[in-house]
């Protein structure tokens, strides 16, 4: 059974404490926009998976109740930075499994200012051994030690060092990712940051963990996103063909022995998971990376965009620095990657990120992305990853 996205919505992603609102206010805004985009009402929704990381249990209900009190099942989802795409995957499974015709996937986060700690638990060096990602940080510590810098920046920064040592990737190539995504965000009214920077300005910014500077790291953010996922018969009954974007395939993978066997931070931060998930969606959809026009991928740090190019098959291992430097991943190139500005510039409210990626791709495939539109986009790919770990890859296609 096929599934379709017929409505999406999101709030502007903002620096924490910018607006005087609660997480349920964010969800009401994003959810209402998605329902209006689909042209339906909340009482047509049959189930509601809600993703978030930093609020208490049943916060999903508290948020969803702002959209209606219909008694439908609400599921609270937490999968670290892959939380939003996990909620979306649940919605798709409910529809494709024949259980429901209309499901609303929600994701939100209200975060604290400052650097993110060692995962959804916020763990840093003091509780390193009990963190859910202790195995991943143990790989890093064995090879690079453990410093008093933000743990997530540290493990990705060390992955960047390994890539530089192994393949000759340069700091300028890493900075080119940040320059591209900040440039893209200037056309996105939903983005937390909308300023352009040169490669030199990015290199000159404050170092978070060498070689990553502040302008190559995703910020903490407040925000919410929503997507209405429906069956083919719902599309037909409600005359939604003109709004519908097909979920051609979707896959989630978690860590295998490959993540840890090499002792490399490149593997520990999820490149093997991403590669496996991409392979599954290509096989399931009958589409390959050569068919994709526009990509929203998990650039939590600039190096992860480079690692993901390789995992998705956009280039050979070690060639990702040259790929971004060539202009192949921006307007006028082979793909437009992170037209939204990505996590680095659009922002990264953990529970909302995966759904926001799909919202951007839905607008792109409908031709509704205004000044950031990728010309002629028909196939989009979303990649969302969380340490601990989970990688979700989704291929969307305009029928």
C-alpha cells in the first residue's frame, strides 16, 4: 500500500528563549499549518506519533491536545536527533500497513541555550560512562582522548580529523559546507540564521573543537514541524492528488558491529548506518542517487555532510571534500543539498528536524519553495541521523 504526504507545516526555528511560548504553542502552530495545507481537520486524523527529546513523558499528548480532543492514540517518540524522522516513519507504517488512512506526525523541541551535551540525556564528561552513547564516546576516547569541549562537537570534530588524515580533506573544504548552507538559508524565512558567510569568515570563527568552528556547527533551537501522511484511497476520496507527494521508500538502520570494529569516529558517528539505510531505500524504490534532484541531509556538523555524501553514493570514499568544492551540491550543480540551510543554518530542534526536512522537500517537489526552489525537482531524499544510534533515509517522489 502506498503512502503520501499531503500537508506539511513548521514554525520558524529560533534561538532558545527568543519567543515567550511553550512547546504546545509551537506544535499548535505547526500542526495547524499542516492540516490547513492538506485541507483537512484534526478529527479526520486517526493516530498521532509525536517526537521530542527534552520534555517529560506524555508531553506529546499535552502538545497534540492543542489541536483537538478527539481521543485518538498519541505516541511519544524519542530517538535522539533522528526523532522526527522516526515519528514520520511510524506514521508511514500505520498507513502502509493498512491500519489507518490519515496520520499526523509531529515533532518539536524547546531547548536550553548553550552546547548540546552527550546525546538526548545531555550527558557530558561527568556522566560519560552512563550515557546512552558511552560506547560511541569510548571509541573516540580510545583513539583521541576525551577533552573538555562539547562531546558531540568533539566526536564529529575527531571524525573530521580522521577524514583529513586519511583522504587529504582540507579545512577549507569543511568550511565550504558551512558557507553553502548559510548562503542557502538567506532565502528561507523559517531558518534560525539568514546570514551568508565566506569560507574565510567561517574558518576565522571561534573554534568549537578543531577543526570545526562555530559556523560549521548546528545550534540549539526551538521549533516544531508537522506532516500529514495518508493512504492512496484517502487521496482519491478527498481530491488531494494535486497536493500529494509519495513516500517512495523509507528505511531505518541502527548500529551494527561495523560502527565500532574499526575504532574510527567516522564509523562511530554513523556513516555505516547511513550507507545501509540508503542502500535499502534505493532497492525498495527502484531509484538511485542519480535520480535524486534535491537532498535534505543531517549536517549537524560540516563533516557529517561530507560523510553523508559518501554514504549516499554521491561520490567515492574520500572524494566528498572535492565534491562540495566543485559546486556539485548547490544550485546549478548535480544536486541541491540542504536548500533550507540545513541544520547548520536553519537550526536543529532535535524532535522537529526530521519532519522539517521532509516539509522542505515537499515544498520543493510541489514547486512551492519560492526563492530557494530547485528547478524541476521531482525526487527528493531526506537523511536524518542520531547518535546512539539511528539513521533514517526517506525518498520522496512527485507522482
